[in-house]
C-alpha cells in the first residue's frame, strides 16, 4: 500500500464529540494533523476542539457544525450509525460519493497513523 501524505489535508470527524469521534480527533491532532470536529451543536464541537487543542498543544483543531465540517474536510470520517445526519453531510453544491474508494482511503489514513482499520477502536 502506498503511503498517504496527510500533512496538507484536513480531516473532519463527524460526529466528533462522542467517545469514538473525539478519541479519533485527539489521535489525529496528536499526530500533528489538521482536524475539524463536527457536531449538530457547534458550541459542543468548539468545546471538544478546545479540549483536544489544549491536551495536544495543537493549534490545528477547530469545532464546527456537521455541515461545515463536511464542507471543510479533505478527508471525512463519518460514523455510519448516525444515518439521520447524512443529509447534512452532502449538498448539491458539494456532492460527495460514498463508495468503496472511501473505505480504501479510510484504511490508508488509519494505517498511516498506525491503526489497523479492520480492528475496532476501544
């Protein structure tokens, strides 16, 4: 598998305020990547982003609404269990196809961070 350079990409984690999403966002920020935490509640996203920034000493973490996070992310990690929020992630002006290539990109990103995308995250 080819190495994916993420240093010039923004990773959006949607939703990024729960246990799994905030942990992923924390790990990406800790690795020095630019991260956007998404939430239905922008104040909650901003609060979690501030906590992650403080813990990782990263200035590249911000909190936005789900729609704003989706629009600003080069790579989007979206929790498929939150299907009701999918309508906020895709708009006519910024259509994004969800297909097998998204799974391959997720595996590449996770692998570049030292994770095995096939194994569950605690």
